[in-house]
C-alpha cells in the first residue's frame, strides 16, 4: 500500500480479521489469516467462555472523548488496533464474523453493486438503494431472496467453532431470539455462558453509532449513551465466571461536513448509476465518454478532500485487504473509487446530508483506530 493510503488506512496485520483468527485458532478451528498477538496472550489462559462484545462505532477517539481514564473501559484498555477498509459496519462486522478481509468476503459497504441483478443493494436490509427520488417512499426489496447471502456467502466463525467441537453463539437484536434491549442482549449472553462446555459468544449492539450519526461525536446525547453503556457492561461483567471478555468496535466516528451529490450536476452527468458503498468511500461507474475526463471533473467539484483511485489501483493496492480477491469482486467496484481524507462526506440524498452530522468509512486514522478492552472474570 502506497504512502497516500498507508497514512490513514487500515493496518491489515493488526486488525479485526486478526482478532477473529485468534479466536478461531484458540477453539481449534481452521484459520484464514494471521492472529493478533495480544489477543493470543489472553486466549492462551484457557478460559471456558470467550465473548466478543462489539459496540458499533465505539472507536478509540470516541472512548477518549467521553469516558474517564480511570473508568471501567479505559482502565481495561490493553491496546488499540485497526478496523478494515472501509471502516464501516458492513465491511468490519462481516470481517470479524468471517475471519476474512473485505476483498475476500465482498461485503464492502452499506450499498453494494451486484452485477447479477444490476442493482445497488443495501446489503444488511436487502433493499434497493435509497435515492433522492425514493427517500420518502417505502423501501423496495432488492429481490425475493437475500442478494448478499446468495452472491457473496460466507461461513460465520460461530459455525466454524461449533464444527470444531465447541459452541459458537450470537446475542444481538437482529438474530433469533431477537433480544430487544441492551440489557436483554447481555442477559442472553450470560445465560449462554452458563451452559456446559467451551463457548464463544459474539455480542453486537448498534450504539453508540446510531446516536453519533444523529448528533455528532461531542453531543450530550452521545456522551450519555457512552456512559450508560460503560456502566451496564461493568455491572454485567461482574456476574461472569471463567470468562474472557473482549470489548471492541467495528470503526470510529468523525464530525462531518456533508455535501449532496444531487447539487453537482456536472458529476451526475458522468455516471451510469448512482454511486455505491459509503458517503466517505464512493464507487463511481462512469459513462464511456467521460472515462478520461472524470478525475478532473471530480477534482473540480470536490477539490482535494478525496483521493480518487481507478478500479485497477484499488485492486493493485489491496485497499480492501491482502487476501485473495473474491471472484467477481472487480465487477462490484466502480471505474473510480473516491476515498475521503478530510471531514467532507458526499451523500446521495439531501436528507442524508442534513441528518448525519457524524460519519465514518473514510481514509483517516481517527475513523479506523479501535480499542481492545479486555476483562478477565
């Protein structure tokens, strides 16, 4: 990876993929990448239960902005490490859950272009991408099947661990039995750990991300959410036994200066379809007649707030990971990909630009650095 990308990009030798592979190795399951040394040190102690609690967007900068140095999380902080690229929930949680880099699993961002159906798909929700024309309408199903699961399937590490002879489980609001509150999510995980035999439990909670997006990184609302989460985890962890708990995040957040692509007709005229991926990592499919002119047109409109790479440069630089590219990956990547290096984000709807003061998924260290918090019970 060249110096332009290395400065703010992921450290693919010390990232979520490596944590995932540490857990796979510890449970005797097949690994797909190197492990994370500091995680190995704790896993080698042989706890009955291993839990990963992933708090969406609770990156290193967010922890330091809102939580006391002698508080529960920061006093148990053993290191910081890296998300993947882009540092966003779809790519990062899928990397943790699969043990694969984004270029291997193909879940690259919130909206991914699937050439098999010629649509930008909101992968977690299986909807067609929301645009300026559809933002106030009911979402439309992208297909009568789950598009991402069909065309970019992967096996979760919970299944790999179960196949290796232990038990892998999940506690999150979006999987059965659908615990609704954070207290419910934590209670389910504790109950799972009381079952006999070795256990790995993955816990996901969508805060503080939801609040950070709506109110920004320094708001009173964001502070209150962080403090509440820390207190609840502290109380819950005290009731665990023979358990190693990793608390981490998928990415961090910045305060964003938002633009809307709809206000830039010169750029829109160049495009085959609306951009995909994320407001801070945008994938552009460009009309043939604008292929050579597009870099200058983009720069003229958005200045130096982004690095613009060709599809070939993205693949050569291994932006989405050092593993072997998934078959068909290049077909989902546009002719050009814009990577945010400042606080500027480009939304494809005015509503998104007006309601999202907090953002992530760009090429800054602030967005990619995440904490590794370790609690031994």
